């Protein structure tokens, strides 16, 4: 673009490549993304993929991890604004209803999980995101006096992941079906003890 410095043009190309990668991972699958279709989608020359990234795999990993971090951060934000952890977890689960299991974000998560089975570095980075998110849940539960916050946080995360996978197979599944059970797992009894 006229008036942009080389640095600004470079940042713009990187951003377009990452956006194109996020779109294509969900549309065609991780292994079907090529340097050519990625560059075409981004409106860039194919050589720029390898100029800005060490490899196509590195670009796909970065794109997926950035999107996963954004979604997890947005979701965790619901926990911090809720009146209590049980309400926050229910809000997070209800927020997942917007994902169908076949939408681009859901497919990106699924494709990234599959790619991580073959890429140890991606697996380790995704593990870090999961540990951070689970840690936020556990901290909130611990502050509320939950007797086993780490275990409860692990179960909640597993439910979230399973919920997204199952929605791809059963679009009728909704948070309303499982939110009451998660609330029981995380809220206190009237006497102040956890269930």
C-alpha cells in the first residue's frame, strides 16, 4: 500500500497470512492447506509465506494457537465477571452454544488437536494454553472454597471439550442440558460445603 513503510507492509502481510491460515484450517483441514492456497487467500505471493515464517507448519501452528488463546481468554473473561465460579462456569458453557461443532472456530480447534498428535511442539504449546485456562478455573474455585479445585477444573475442561465435539455430531445438544450438572459440581450446598 502506498505510504506504508516496509515494516508496516511486512506486518500487514503476516497478519493476512495468519488470518488466511485460520480460515483455511477450518474450511479445508490442516493437511489440505498449501503454500499456494494460503498465499492466494491472503492476497500475497507464495514466496512470502516462507519469508515471514520458518515453514508452512510454523505458520499454521501460530495461527491456530493465536485463535485458541483468543477464544480461551474470551471464555475465561466470563468467569472473572461472574458472581461466583458456578455462575461463571455456567456462563462459559452457555457461551459455547454459539459454536456448532461445524463452524470455523470449532473446526480449527478440532484440526489443531489432531495436528498436535503428530507435532510435539504444537502439542506442548497447546498443553500450555490448557494448563493456563485450567489454572484460572482452579484458582476461582479455590477462592470460593472448593475442596478439590484442580480436579473440578479438569472435569469442567473435559466437559467443555467434549461438549464441542458432541455438538458437531448432535446439533440439538445445548448448554441447558448439562449446565445444571456442572453447577452442582462447582457450587456450595446451603450449609457452605461443596456438593
